[in-house]
C-alpha cells in the first residue's frame, strides 16, 4: 500500500512582498491567505494524505511555496539551489524535514540553479523547465542525480511563465495539460490537452482519479469531470496573485 504524505509550510507574514516576474503587484489579503492555506491542507488531509509542516521562514515571503525547495524521485530528494538569491534560505528547513521522512539527500550546487516548480514528473520522464529560475547547469546536475534511478530528464523551454508547472501539469493517465497561450512548446509533450483557463493547467494528483485544483478554473473542472475525473476544488486566489498554484504549496511524498 502506498503511503502518501505532503510537506507544507505556513505563509510568512511578509507574503505580500513575494517575488513577481510576469504579474503586476496587487494587494494580498494575508488573513484570507492563511484561511486558504488551511483549507488546502484540509483538502489534502480529507483525501487521505498526512501533512508534515516544515518550520516557517517568516523572513522569506515566498516560503509557503515549499515545492520549489526540492524534487523527489524514488527515495531521493534533490535539494534546490533557488534561481532567485532571496529564496535560497528556504531550503535548509525543508531539507531537514524531508530527511526526517527517510529520504536520501543530494544537492544542486553552484553554478547550477533550479526551482522545484520547474519539474514535472510523468512516469519515468522528468521534464525540467529551462528558463528564468532553472539553468542548464542545474539541469545537468539533476540528470546526474536522477538518471541512475531510471529517470529520463528532458529539458523544455520556459519563457512565458515563472515555472514549467505554471504552464503545465499532468493527468493520471500521463496526458500533459496546459493553458496554450502560456505554454512555450506544447509539442514537447507526447500527449497534450489544452484547457480553457490558466488556473486549469495546475492539478495535484490525490489518487483514485481525484484532482486537486483551483476554484478559478470552473470550465476546466467540468472538462475533467467529462473525462471521468473528480475535481477537488480549493480557492487559492491570494497565492495566484503571487504566481502560485496548487502544486507549489506542497511537496508530495509517495512511498
């Protein structure tokens, strides 16, 4: 039986100061963000996931986007060297948390950079977004760490959005989904399904054909229902203002 756990981290009081690359800054309601974060965690718990809180990093506005601190493949966690200098202090506590869950640890080191949001795993294929936050040296190091475990690491361009998973994620059957105007190269993926809303491009696979997704994409939720999936919808509006989505609010651990 597969054990499912998720690392999560509470929002920093400085959340509204988070880095922005492709969006204009708008006000963020921190109290609402706190409630939305708890509802996200509750949705994971209701789906049978155990949640593990990574200690907060209140001086790091983007710390809630804990997925960016690593990529997990098999029993190995590769700890990120963030593409933005300001985000590098987020990794230390996340590394301790995943090590405490029994994972082996490796690191991407200078001059390599990567953010976990640039990593999309589809079976044994690991797509890595090459763009503003993840560089070629980072991809080369990831390949060295992951290919001995049976992964095929494939670099894909990312220019229109912050991270690869800002543009695309994947359904349980391996179909990559994305909002086409923000996907640099849909042809990079063997199976690609265009969705009608930006927020619909992001799903977390909860198991049993359940898809955790944002409330901002009701048309896409209906599309998924028509394909036999069960959307589990959460409102993450305050995190979407900061280029966040459902995937980057947790690190999913399956063992």
